[in-house]
C-alpha cells in the first residue's frame, strides 16, 4: 500500500492548484479521509480552454473555502494538522503560486513541515489511493490535457522517464479535435460520449509510431489530418459525427496502448498503471485491459475521481517525500514545466 500507517506526519493536509481545479485533501492513519475539488470548467467553457488569468483569480476565491471544507469533512481543525504537501509544478504559474504560497504561509504559521510535490509524480502514485498491493515495478502512462509520458516505476521515489510527447498531449489533442468538430470544452468527454455510438473504423487516420524513438508520442500530425478530413466532408461531417469521434478516439488510444505495452515488455514489467485525466476514457481503459491481458500483463486503474486533478494524490506522494526527509525551503518557488527529472531530484542526491 502507498499509505504509511502511524506516520508522525498525520494528519496531513494536501493542496493542489496547478491548473483549473482548486483541491484539498486530508490523509490520516493510512487513508484519505477527505478529498475536495472545486472545478472551474464553467468559467473557462466560453473561451474553449483554460484562461490562465481567470484560473488564478478563481483559485484565490476558492482556496480558503476548499481547505476549510476538507478539514470539516475530516472532522479536524487546522491546528491539528501535523504536515503539509502542495503542488510545486508543473502547471500554470499564476495558479500554482496560489496554493503553493498558501501552504508555505500555513506551514510557517503552524510551525509544521511542508513539502513540494511534482504534479506528475502525484499522478504516478495515484493508484495507491486504492486498496492495492504494491505493483512494483510498473509502467505508468501519465495521460492528461498537459502530459503524455511513460515512466518506469521501481518504487515510490525510484522513477525513470522513458518517453514523452513531442508536441500535443493526448488530452490537448482531444480538445483540439472537439474544437474542429464544433463541440464544447472540455473536448475529451464530448468526443468519448459521441464515440460510443460510432464506428472506430469508419475513417482512416494516421498513427505516429516514431520508430527511431518508439516510446515517445506525437499527436500533431493526427490533429492536422483530422482537420483536413472534417473540412473535406463539409456539412456531411454533422451526419457522420459519431463515426468521426470514434475514429479519432481510436487513433489516439491505439498509440497510447501499443506504446505502453511495448514499454512493459521491454522493461519486463508485469503491471501497467494508467493515470491522469484521459485515464477516465472508457475506450482507453477497455483497450488497454484487452491488449495487456493477451501479454499476461495486469492493468491497474484508479477510480475516476483520482484520475482527474486532485489533492489526495499530492498527499500520498508528499507523505513519502516527507518520510524520506524532504522539506520545502522558504525561498523555493513554483515551476511551470518539468522534464521528468526535477520532480524526482531526490534520487540524484540534491
């Protein structure tokens, strides 16, 4: 299990504000006892995507009420909290600083330890919010609106980047595909809903296998091909909308599944974990399980609430970093991008 029983850092308050969800969670005595998420989707939908300045303003409004609700649901007061974990990056800087500075200020005022957590690292460990035996080593496919990467996970803090996207993340590709079709934001759920009634073989779309770097991803070519296809169909695209969605979704899922299984076979891992917002996609979950089963590989899937951005995953990761001895320095700042090493610099002796 990812939880640590009888840790001196319980109760732990975790905070996440990397993009457009303000989240707080409390972990205590080997379990998550509250997990609150305030979404900003209605605020950003008119613009077809996340507007950074609006996001940071909404975080400012939500941070105190969300933390208060998490503490209330946990049956605790702020003075009973023994430690803090907060997302340090990657993400939107204006969003990150709201949660990050709130956590630092709370840590200073309560005189309790605080640790900065990499958002991707949190996703990678999100499976441990479930009742699972430790599946190490495993391949983690982190797939969301901002990230599409493969990691070899040997332990909670022993993680190696195997490959990432060269351009669009899978979730970003879904949103752009939805925009091409005139669907509302966020695009992934819209495409997935329509794709359920469509034929995934109706239209031939490219898959970027990248033979020279087989564990990397690229979705920009698919997006361009899809744009030309829809434009070529003209008004007919509305008639075959469900088939277009199914074909587009299948093209993305095929690449994600094949490359993840390839990584598992190459590194002799019998376990795969899919995490991140796109891990909620039904076709991806089903296809990964079907393909992996044929290779005698087990697939672990966090429940939907732990796939999308949440603070509970930041808490489980922060707990292990605190136990390892990591502490946030008062002069540390947030970071907007990560290349797969900053999050795990603890392994490099820094």
